[in-house]
C-alpha cells in the first residue's frame, strides 16, 4: 500500500513538472499563423546544405548607387556589420535567382555571397541566431551587410527597430529549388560556441539612419531611392512632393556621399504599404518600407 502511495505521489510530481517546463522561447507571430519556434538541431541544419555547389550562381561584378560589388565564393565568410530587413513591398516578387520572395519565410539578401546559400545570422545585441536561405541581392545602403526577411528579423527581435548589429557566417550551398529553413531561432546564449568575430569596417556605422532620428512610438517611412548625386535625389523628391512629406538624408558610404530619399512618417506599416502602391503610378517600383522609430 505504501508503494502504491509513493508511485502516485511521484506521478503527480512529474505531471506538475511537465506543465511548468514548457520552453520559454516559443511564441506566435503577427501574420496570423500559430508559428511555434525552436532552435534547429545540427542534423536539421546539415540537411539544408547541398553536397555540391555546382548549381550556385556567383554572378558578375555590378554597380549600384555608384558602388561596385564583386560576388565571390568564400567558404570562410564571417563578417560583422549592420543588418536590416525587407518585407511587404517586395512580397511576391522574384528574387535575384528567380525564386519568389515570401516575407514570412527565413530568407535573406546579400551583396556578394553565391546564391542560393545557407547562412547563420546572429544578433550581437541579444545573442539570438537564425539560419536563412540567401536567395537575393542587397542591401545597397551604407554599411549594411545583409537584408533579412520580415520573419527572420522578427526571430532576431529587431523588426520594430529596423536595424541591428549582426554577425553573418556562410555555412554552405543551399539545395537548388529547396525550401527555406523552418521559422526558428536559438535562444539567447543557447547557440553553439563560436570564435570571437573579427571586427570589420562594416561594423562601424557611418551615418545616422532615419531609424535613430525619431523617438516615441514606432513609425514607418518609405525609402524611394539612394543616389550619389544630390541633384538626382532632389528630382525624385520633387516628383513625389504631392504625396506627402518627402525629405533627403545625406550620409557617407565608402568615402562617397550618398543621398537617400524618404517619403512620409506613418504610425502604421499598412499606411506605408498603401503609399508604396501609389508610387507605382509614378513609375517607382523599388521603394521599401523602413521603421523610423
């Protein structure tokens, strides 16, 4: 009888423990789906990497906003810099390698890595890491080294701020036509131990981005373009003046002046998205929504 009583007590203890030990890093997201996240296992990460890189496209050197980019294969790529994100205004559009961009998938854009690739991105401000499929080119703004999808930025907890200091590591070629990694992250301090990163010039912000200029509740603006000549930026601002408040932000990138044109300061992302739709009638198709505070 005493043995039966002991078993019942132990069983009740296990039940209480099970109810109180659910992972603390599980959460749902704004897109309406109940997405529960957890860290990817080593075997899951390995399964994302292709054995051959023959299908990868490195691409030729190209110039954007007066800056020259040279895509190359670098199996040891490991860089620290500023990460940004892109979402609604590119959702459903083709990526650089012909895939369809889905802001709710774990993908990213990079200026020089071969595509498609698998990379690990770590938010150095909170220790959270994600695995992403690199299938697009960008970002072409200042010292930013990677543009994450909205989902990936949410996992790293910087979507609302727009920017974060990140570390990007190349893991290997992605499968041709493969699916992006599952929406998941590693909790703070829960990732594998990595050697200390070597700071690069990209890790030093060269300008004050609009995200840092406005205090208070989160607001949104639309970036219309970036130019090496101020006159071109002034012309674009004049074209959209009847749509609302448009302004030019001047910064320096690689020792050269860069003039970025922005439109509006909205309290909701949807309002900014509506402006993006209006811009198409002005012949502007490559604008992007940014968080400015």
